[in-house]
């Protein structure tokens, strides 16, 4: 359906936890935990191609040369507010990553993104930037976030989402064909209100218990 830059993680643990997160009966604390756990597994997949170099290590048994991460440093960028629900799980796996935030909300009438906050490290050109947001619905917010990050100097970007609608994937691929997308699932479609179907509802409200 989509090109090789769109990677859907079909691992049974990811799919199991995503199904639990979809249920309307899942409590706020369990939903929050599930998002964190899925985010960590998606981070594992999204960083599968990080470059390594060999270094000298002495184990209790012998001296050897073993791989360690090389190349660009990492920066995680959360699209507020729901993206913050994914940060902890990703930081668990990538504790040395810097963290940036982009505040965007979707205008309910036009479904277009409106920016209200932008704070990222100064050295974006020197980092691999992983943008996180649970839902890729229309794709407009993600595309706008990626545009702002490129203007801030980012040259190496990836996007990680829990769920996407086909419309959202197409929007991001058209605007940013150089940015790989890692997802747990691509659902059927968007409804008339711009929600993913079947989706899991409003991820921000479910993470923070505001509905």
C-alpha cells in the first residue's frame, strides 16, 4: 500500500498492547502504561538502522572489540500534548537523547494545525530527530512539525506514531518523502470529524484523563 519508508511494526507484543489500548474500557492509568510500553518498542524499531563503530572493551574474561553507537546524537521531539505520553517509553530506551517540544492544535473547523509553542535544542543539524505523536490522522500537524524542524536546521528526521489513517500517511509522504514513518498500525480511514476509524479515540484525553 505504501513504500518502504513506511514501516508497520507487526510484532505480536505491539499488536496485543495496541488492542488493549484501543478498548474504551481501558482505564487512564492502564492506557498511559500501554502507550509508554508501545512507544519503547516502536523506538527499538525506529532506531534499528543507527550506525555503530567498534571500540575496545575488556570483559572479566578477555579483551575484545565490540559495537557502540556512532554518528549523530539523538533528539526526541514531542508534538504536544499527546506526544508526551510516548516520551517516557522512548527515553527509557534512549536515556541520552535530548528532548524538544512543538505545540500544535488542530483547528476544529479547518482541521489545519495552529502552532503555539516551539522549543528544541540549538544543534538540530547535528542530531537524528525522532518526532513522536500517538495519532497520525489528517497528517497536517505532523507535516507542519517536520517543516518547522527542517527550518530549525534538522536534516535527519524520523516520525513515530502509534496509529495512522491512510490519509495522514499520504499527507506526510507527499510533504516529506525523505522522512521514514514507524507505526504500530494503519487503520481504515478518517471520519467526518477527522478521527481515525476504528482508532482509539482522542489519545491526549485518554493519556491525561481529561475526558
